[in-house]
């Protein structure tokens, strides 16, 4: 059982960390020469690089008049508004973790029910299965409180 819990915790940790990683490397390639800038529809400014590129063209700069505030990045999470991008990512991670907790709790309940069913007349096994069910319910209540607190703290949360 401990191995299963460790595996679930590892999967949740990997998913959580992977969702927190921003993807600047996945942005469109930068326009570095005057010819590339003009070909992409931008304006070459000596000393400042290419300005005013159309959406998704990349570029070494960009101006406030650019139509793409994320500078062509594939993962665009409210990057045009100050301070909202990280909160959107945190909400996404929280929602993924909530699904993970629900799946783990469901799997734990099924496992505990099977243990309880197979206990038959073994009192110790039945007591262990009941304890597991109670622990899962306590864990779900703690997660619900944690989730509600984070939704209250994060701007744009559900609550």
C-alpha cells in the first residue's frame, strides 16, 4: 500500500512541477536580421531590433502596439495582464491536483472495500479496512478545506 501511495505522490508531483514550468523556449524564433524583420512584416529599428511584428512572428523586441502580448509563446496564460499569469497557472495546477486526489481517494476506497470484503471473519483485517476508509474520508475533508482556502486566496478562483 505504501508503494502505491508513493507512486501516486510521485505522479502528482511530476504533473504539478511540469505544469509550473513556463515555456519561453517554445516561443516563436527571434527575428535577428533586418531582412528577416522586413520579410515578417515588422519595422527594423537600428540598435533595438525588429518592432511591430504580427502575432506569432517572434522577434527580439516588440512594442506596446503588438497584437500578441505573449510574444508568440505557445502557452499563453493571461500574459498580457500584469500578475495574472502565475495565478492562472496555479489554478490549473490546483485543479489537476484536485482530480488526482479524487482519483486516489476513489482507488483507495475500492482497495479498502476489497480488503473489507476479503476479511470475512478476520477481525483485525476488517478493522484495518475500516481504518483505511476513515483515513481516506479524513484526507478528503482536509483536502476540501485546503482547496477552499486556496480558491479564496488566489485571484480568479472559484469561490
